[in-house]
């Protein structure tokens, strides 16, 4: 139900975070105001800036800085953790190895997933079985990223409690069998500037850093460089609306699974990245998902019922993820 929005709203969630584990959170005026804003943003744009989130500026900067230091290493060093199917599609991809709808993306990346042990999800999880490939250089890379993942996971859980209220449910709608054991994905992405794409000094101005796509799960937390405007979000009329960096915030958007849970009230909005700056751009993207083996279908609440009969069949999150992963890369 996206609209012809012309900008991305900013939401201060501090009141929600302060009360999110209070049994009476749904009666708190401050929480209800945040919930109202979340509902409006998810209905109209599917995107919003998140402030008052409690993650320190120092940590937001540290994860981007250490990611940048990795991408500055020689190719032979970076490919020590090259992505392979044997690693469950975890690891490093060079520029152009990630594909969106058949077209190579002009970025390099490290892909990380919640680790999946052998047989953990049976045949459903076989493709994703493996452990993250953390680089030895720069030092402390794994420690810093695992701390960041833990913090983002808890933050996303709390935001989802507010979104559950927005959808007319209890705060616990996304706990338990839906997302009580959430899968997560993290992509550390480097977008070459105009003068360095493909190692040349004649990059096309409209080289796409990442092609138009929707995200797969529940909620995305984007930590992007603060001095480069590259993210664009498509509104209902097909216009690409810029999402410029706002210092100290995350850019958040909802994914395909939340669109289903909302019975289409919320839209997993198309977005893309075009880095027309001469500067190298880093983004650290954390994706909060359902349980890997959850069967996702519309919630049964007053809000979702008002949007008509169920508009979606059941979707298994793990199947959805694997179908995307298997078509996202050149031969690896």
C-alpha cells in the first residue's frame, strides 16, 4: 500500500525502547505515539529513518571504518575468504559478482548469515549450512561485527514489538514460532566511486551499485556513510526518491515477510543504490528475519482483516531466502 511519498519520515523510537518489555507497553502514550508513526511510515513508504535507537555513534562508525579497511586490502588478501557454496554462500564477492535480476551489481561485499549447522533445518537448510568467514585482517574484525550483530538483533526485536502493536496484535506477535529464534543476514558492502568502478577511470555515470530489489525478511537496519547520497526508494508512481544519509540514524525498511504478515497493509518497497560520487561508499546492512523454518501467513488481527481476505498463501522463509541466494551470484 505504498503511496506517492516524496521523502522518508524520521522516527524517534526512544519512548518505545524504554517500555518495550513492559507488560503494559501498549497503554503508554509515548509508546502509542511511536507505534502510530511506525504504522504511518510502513503503510505509506515502507521506509523510515530511525533515531533514538541507543546504538552509539562510535560503534556505527567503527563497523564502517573496519569494513572500509578490509575493502582497501589487495584482492589476493580479500579473496582468502571468497564466497563458495561449500561455505553456505558466506564470504567475499568481487565487484560484479552479485547479480540483481540478471544484471551485475557494481559493488563488492562480504555476506554473513546466522550460522547453520549440518542437519539443523533438514533439507530446507542444506544450502545455507556453514560458518561465517571472518577475515584475519583487519584485526578484531570478527569481535566487532559479532558485537554489532548482537546489538542490531536486540534493537530489531524491540522495533518489531512496536510494529506488532501497529498491526493490531499483541507485542509478542513476532516472538515464539514466528521470530522467537530469528534468522539474520548481514552484508558489508563497498560501492566504488565514479573514478574506480571496474578499476578504470571512465565509469558510466549510471552504473548501478545495487539494482532495484526488495528485502526478504522482516526489518532491515542500514548503517551508511554519512557524506554520500546514493540510496533511492521507488514510490507508487515509479519515481525514485532519494534517501540521503541522516547522521546518527539507521535507514529502516520492511521486507517481503512483513508484507505477508501485514496482509499487504505494509509494502516491501523497491530500492536501489547508485553511487554517482567520486568517493568510495560503505554500507553495513543488517537484516532481521523470521525463524528460518517459519511458515509465514497474514496475521489474524482487526487491522489485517480490514484489508480484506488473506491476500497471500503461506511462504516458508527459508525457501524464499534460498531461492534468492541461488540466483544472486555469478558462478562461485
